[in-house]
C-alpha cells in the first residue's frame, strides 16, 4: 500500500468510526490484521485524534482465524445482492481496498 493509500485508509477508518458512533444502533467494530507500529497503525494514530481510545477491538489476527467461515459476509460494491437485513449471527467484512473512483469488478476474483 502506498503512503497515499495508507492515509486514505486511515481517513476511511475515522469516518467509519464516527458514523458508527452516531448510529442509533451501532455495530461492534473489529480491525483485524492491524499490527502495532505498522504503517497503517502509525497513520491511524497520526491522523485520528484519540485512535488508541476508540471503542473498537483491534487485533493482529486475520478475520479468517477469528470467525467461523460460514458466518462471514463480505460487503462489496460489486455484489448483485442488496443487504436488506442484518443478521446478528453473521460477521460483516468491509475490506481495506482504498479506491477513490469506482472500478466495477475490482472486488471480485
């Protein structure tokens, strides 16, 4: 990830956290594969006042090691499916792909 992309991801994390805090029914947030001292961790600390005190979980582990595979739902703009209901038994994954423009198909193998 380039330094510019790292900064954009840190900004997206800030916006996600802020929107979630303002939500009537906020989600539990967990940032996975966040290594202390890594470029993204340092950028989050630099750009986001109070990041170390954010009310969310952070871990160095992969979400694939933390949650059952059958509970994982990937949220992507390329899906033909519309999320109409949130299942409390599922884990919803937002990827760290930073893209300022929409390139259809980027999130599909």
